[in-house]
C-alpha cells in the first residue's frame, strides 16, 4: 500500500479499527434488535434473533475511514477482489442467500441475515486490499484468543463466571440449567466459555489460534510459546471432542504436506507440557469420561437434528430461508420439541442446504475445494515462511471442515460466521501474495 507520509491519519484509523474489530470478535457484547416468535409462551431463542455486536461498529468505522482515505488519496493502490473465481463464488453464495428470502417463514430475519453476509463480505474485501497487514491480523487474533484462553482456565478453576458480564461473559455455573457441563459420578463439571456464547465456539477459535501460534513458532518467534501452551490448556478444558478431532486432522495434514524436517523436539516438549497439565489439574477421569461418550444423549440429539435436516432437504431442496431453521423445524417431525431444544442441525453443510438450498451448498463447497486446491498448489511454488504459512492455512482449512461437520455455529452464530469469512479472507490474501 502506497501511503502519503503527510496524510496517514485516515488510513491509520482504518487499520486500527479493523484490528480492534478482530480483537473484539470473542466478546459477546451485543444488543438485540429483532427476534422472531417461535413459541406461544414467548421463550427467547437466540437462533431466531438478530443482534448488533460491538465488533460491528469497529468494522463499520474501518470501512468508513478506508473510504475517506481513498477519497483523500492516502490509499493509492488499485482496488482488489482477490482470486476472481473465489470472489465470484462468494458473490453467488450471497445471491443464494438472497433468493432464499422468498422461501422464508420470517422474511425480516432472513433479510437481516443476508445483510450480515454482506457485512462479513467486507471483512474478506478489506483483507484482500492490503489496507491491513496479514501478519498483524494473525497476531491480533492470537492475542485475543489467548486472552480468552486465560479467562477460560480461570472459569474452569472457579467453576463459574468471573463477573465479566461487561465483556459479554455468560453467567454460568455447574448448577445453571442448559450450561455446557459434564456429569462425572455424582458431580457436574462446567466447561468454560470465555466470553463466547458457548464453549464449543471457544474451542473452535482455540483450534485456529493454536495453528496460527504454531506457525509463529516455526518462524522462530519463541516468545509465543507460553501462549501456545495456554491455548492448548484451555482447549483441553473445553472437553470438545470435535475440536480435538479437528486439531488431529490438521496435524495429519501438516505432516503429510510438509517436506522439511518435523520439529520433533518441539512436539515432544508440547506433549510433555500437556501431560503435566492433565496431571496437575487431575483431568484424567474427566477426559476418559468424555472420550468414551458417557453422554450418549448428546449423540442421540445430534442424530435427531440430522434426520430432521434430511426431512427438510427432501421437502424443500431450494431452502427454507436463511436463518429460519428453528422456525420451521417442528413442522418436520411428529416429536414434540422442547423450547430449549430449538437449535439448528449440528452440521453446517446440512444447515446450509436446508436454509439456502442445494445451489447454496454447491457454491460454498466449491469455495472450500477451491481454497484447498489453490493453497496446495501455492505450497508447491512458495518457499521459506510463506510456504509455512500456506501449510498452516491448509491445516486450518482441514480443521474448519471437521468443525463444520459436527456443529452449526460456523454458519448460525455471529462469532462462527465471522470466523468463516475471516479465514476465507486470510486464505484469499495468501493466494494473491507474491512468492518468496
């Protein structure tokens, strides 16, 4: 980016607010502006509601100041759209979402959700245009999630909230009905949330932060090693089987495509620290209980949602309207769904095909496949740290695919959807970076 040294003000503000936007993504500070009626009893459901988050304002400020910087000729670069094919696919994804509005039970909710897709498209767009540094975006993301890891560990130790409601922390404890917890013997153990609305979202963010922090270690930035241990410790305490599987898949991808020597000493050190962490916190029984699927009801619930998704797919192959899954799900089953069980199907691919139809899923899948192919090709052509970044990005894409197979937040909730577009922006930017 070519900047006039005498006119850095607006461009610098644009950078600052975008980095602030990335940092505040985990903070669940929001204001509800619309909720669709699901129950005659008036019970609130977040999946049929629309919120404005504090991070939204930072993103808007970043866009406005960038626009002013262009007008003031502080930003002299040509406007970029990233990889043309990827950009076209993202446009088609938004178009599919727009078309689904016509099939929606609640058109207002669907329209608001489409507007959110446009908003997150700005995230992708800003990253492509190099108004921000890709490395700085990654650094800010690592710092933000590391703070979440610290909060999560403290929540687990105290088995309750830290009175950080002003940062969006949920008020939860082992006694809170509906809170994410594990039953071990006669005790309930709360899984930490950070300031996210659910522990599984925290786990997904931790997986991505761990991969990006590992990349920093490969660049010999050893100062981040304590952050990596902090993130891994917090991930263990979430007891998220899906996140653990995603990280394992990411590691298999890493060792499969990496041609250089694997840092075995570093891996051994990390594993030793993990084992020590498990012993110190007496997590053996909790981990064992979680891994042998003692909570079979959770598995049955996911199977129920998936079968419900299949019924919706056969009845409405072109979708039921984006954001409208929980509004219509009772219409596709004879079982009486309890108010607290009105949730999207725990699979983003099924959720997409249900809400925006087969064309929407095809476009999204094409984008995922395209990123994978281009990143793999880029790995073969690049060298040094640029190659290492592309390897880590390919690993994160594999982890993303796994996370999406077993949960819905990457498409249904604010923090998950923005993580999707943030990763897509980073992938797209890396594809257009010059080889080094």
